[in-house]
C-alpha cells in the first residue's frame, strides 16, 4: 500500500509539477484531520505523521505524555504501560503510539481525501502561477483553440489564456490549431489558476521578438532604448551598442535584412524603422525622422520640444502618411516636434534663429550621421552590402511617403491610436495618448 502511495506522489510531481514535499505535507495535514474526525476530538495537538520517502514508510502517531494517573487516554499513557515498551521511559516523557489509520471511520477518510484534494489543487495552482510568472514579459508560442466573440482562446501548454481583440494586431485572423506567438504582459494569481494577459499589440512584443531573433540584443551587447509602435502599420525602434565595434542597427537588421525580416513576417508585414539612439536629443531626433533627411534641429530640453527644418522635397517624407512618421518620432524621442521646410523656415525667419542659436558640434557644424543608419537612397531592398548598408536599404524600400498631414506639430499632448512611452521609452498597450 505504501509503495502505491509513493508511486502516486512521484507521478503527481512529474505530471503536475508539484514538489513531493508539498504533497507529503498535504497527506500529513489530511491524516491529522482524519484523526480528529475518527476520535471525535477537535484540535488534537499530539498527532504526528511520519513519512520516509526513502524507506517508503508512513505512520500516524499519537504522542502521549507519561503520567502517574491517566485522565485522557488520547494524550496520556501510564508510567507502567510506557515502561513495558521501554524501561527507560520516565514521568513527563513522550511516547509515540501508532494509530491504525486503516480503521478510521468513513467520515474521517472522506475528510482526509477532501483535504488532500484541496491542497493538491492549491499546490498545482501555485505551481502553474510560478511557471508562467517566470515567462512574464517574454514571448511564448501557443495554439489557437477557438474564438469567443472577437477574442481568441490560446492554449499555452498547461493553461489556456485569452487574447482579446484590443490586444490583436488590426486585421489579423486566426484558425483552430494554428500556432501563434504572443507576448505575456502579466500573470495574475487567480483563485481558479493563473490569469495570463496576452498581447500582440504591445511595443514590448516587438522588443521580445528582437531578443529572440538577435543574439546581440539577448546578451545585452545591443540595447533597445525605445520603441514607438502603431501595431499593424509601423514601428520605430531606437538601439544602442554597448560595445564599440558592434553596429547596433546593423546587428538588428542582419545580413541582407534577414533578422528584421523575420520579425516583420511575425508581425504580418508591419514596417519597422530601426534607428541609432543618441544621448544628444538633436541627433536622436534626426535619426528618428529617418528616412527623411534633416537640415537642422533646434531642441528646447526644458520644454521637451524641437524645431526641425528639412529640405523642401523631404517635407512630405518627414511628416509621413497621415503624419505617422512625425507622430512616431515624437513618441520615440519624447519630444514635441515642429517640422518645417527650408522655404517655410526662411519665410518665417526661423532659419536665421537656427543659425544663431543652434549649437556647433566638434567639427564646427551640425552634421548628418549616415553610417549605419536608415535613410540612404536606394532602389534595391536587399543587396550584398554590409549589415549597416542593408539597414539603410531596408528602411528606404519599406517607407511610403506618398501622403502627408497638414499639421506638422506632434508630441505627447496629442492623441494617438495605441500607446505611449513609459520611463524606459517603451509604450504600454491600450493607453490612447501620444
């Protein structure tokens, strides 16, 4: 009988992920309660359950105190009876007396079973919570089960979770048994098991996909500083290399764009601009406006605003279709941005203001950074150039500058479709501010 019990414990540990020690504690608690039920005595404090998984032994004992005159046979034993078992026992000693648990009545057995089942379920719930809590802020692959309304139930292995319509990429559909990658936003410890919040819309989904795809991002060589995203349409991602001889943009793009292409495929063709982060906000804003060329940038760090002048023929590209390029740049950098063409800046007198107030770099003027960044002109998406050149080619080929918005001022005080940056520069889903 004991062998069957310990075999069952090992099976539960393997299948449910519940530690044997937890299961043994559940059995001990259940047998203690069974003793109370069997002897019709609540709060028995002298019940002990002894289990040895190595020797595979299990015993229930009443630890009785040696006394001269027995008043309570459940908690006491006479000196004479104790010394018949072992002559060394003296008054006040504790004598363990084994209880025949097989003789427990039906009520006691049912109570023991209920306690075991309750504690096993609780242990399983906590084990599942711990397993998936470790996967928080990571990408996991699940299998589509079914639609519930416009939401999708996805099996993640041991549990099911719901991908709500609000956290899907606009326009995507799923089919039963389809395997799909999702981002675990958070794991909550619910009464019926872990409640897992999923997203494919979060900017952090893009971050996690690059961590999977790019070894340099996974090991910290390349750092993703900020992401701004309009899910299903376009994302901008700012990267920085912590190692001098590693090109951050090129590492994320990959040879002939292979790495970024894998992420784009997972996102259903969503366009991704990868730009170099810079601690100087003017340079950062210039990079973020890629693929548009920039004449000059004037930054007001106190107001978190920037005035940008671009060539006349680049104005539409800088603003982007329906203002998207400027809007994403504002979110990525955290600056409100006012974009003007050279002609507009000259007519308003602002170009002279730029020339008088704008700082000089170490070479005496503000220079564009064109090595390893997007925005190089090319008619070809992929070629045999180095990774940095592939980055530039990729961005130019992906960008559509056919339309623009009339309003060229974008920033954090403007409404947006999806998310805003947190203190790390990464947006959170569902917050409709820019």
